[in-house]
């Protein structure tokens, strides 16, 4: 699936899915739990030139933030399946208005930020409302993980008739094979492009 509309920066957003300190930083929650990945760690530097080019053209930067909502006593509300997968998660991890919850410094600041509690950035969030209010009609999506937050967000955008391009080398997951399979599965619902290809369109 390819985009046919001419490029209009003012109506285009780079959606950065979950590139948060708690996921990526050496002092974040995932590093504390022993979950590190070179492909994921490389994403901020790879996406930065595209983010800067889009900003210069008047486009939008939208960051999504996986969130563990604090419950009673500040203890995070964690889905049972997630707690089973990530038993190291604890009070304060991915909590709103904390350092760990924030977009990594290399890509900050975002123009719009959206907290999310599930894979898709559209599920029970204000994302669609923000896109409509800001007249954003085209999304360029990168971030983590390819088979989770990225794939779910892209599919939800597709059913809303929003033009989506997925950055094949601007996404990553903990398995290169899973990344490859996930990208292939998105071809029917989104355009697949490289960061370099998008840079040529954004900053010709």
C-alpha cells in the first residue's frame, strides 16, 4: 500500500512509538530488568535526522508513551499478562510525569504527547482527537516494538482511513526475525519505507 497524496508537511506527523527512558536508557526499568537490545537502542539516532527535517518543514512530532497508571498507594496497575512477562516492573516505572515515562532526550521535545495503556496508541486515548484538531492526515511511524505498539497503532490508523507509512529501519523489536515478519504483515495496510526514503521526501 503506497501513499499517492503529495507531501504536505503541515499535515504530516512523525509518530514516535514508546521511545521512553524506561525502555531505552541504561538507568531505565528495562535495563534494570536485564532487557537490552542493540537494534532498539539505535533507533533514536536513526530517527533524529528525520524528526529534525520534518520540524524544519513545519511538520509535527507526536510521541506515544506506554503508561503504568499509579493506583492505590502509588502501586502501578499492571495487566496480569504483562506482569508475568516483565516481573521486574515496580512502583514508579512508566508513571506519568516521571523521567522514565518521558521521551528520550535525543528526540525531545514532541509537539504532541499521548499516554497509552495498551499496544495501540489509539485505544482509549486522545490521539485521534488531536490528529483531527491539528488537521494531521498523514502519519510516519517509527518506534517499538514492531510487533506490538507499532503494528497495533498502524492497523488502528488504517481502519480510521489515515494515511500511514511505516519506517522499516525506524522500528525494532527484540527479535530481528519477528521484526521482519511484522513488517511484511503490515504491507497490506501501510506503505513501507526506509528512513532515508522519507528524508528525501521531507527535505528534498
